[in-house]
């Protein structure tokens, strides 16, 4: 069941806004996975790949990001990246 609200935003545009199962984020202190119900927190990003799992058991869609922040909150996961390339 796709139940995590995920947004990826760059200074130029909203790259993606979707309901997904899980996102693996390249945090500055290591990769971390976010699913619905994750504890709130904020971290900086390192250059790397976001891995987006649309449904349980599906393979990941990857988007390369550089710089920025990730915030997990009541509304889901928001990634504010300096740049993003699918």
C-alpha cells in the first residue's frame, strides 16, 4: 500500500509529488529509509541517489540529487535539493 506522501523540490520546480511505499535518502550521515509513520527529523543531504519504492516489493526508481535537506514530518517526506536528475 502506497501511504507515504513524498515531495522532491529544487529551486527551479517541484520535481515530484507522489504517494509511495518507501524512499531511501542519501543523508549526510548515511542512507536512511523513510516509510509512513517515521519519526520526525531533518538532515542535510550528500550527493547521491534517492531510491523511490512505489509499492512493497517493487524495484526502486532512482533520482540523482545534490545538496540540500530532507525533512520527515506529519505530512510525509520533503526533499529540498539543490539539483535533481532522473
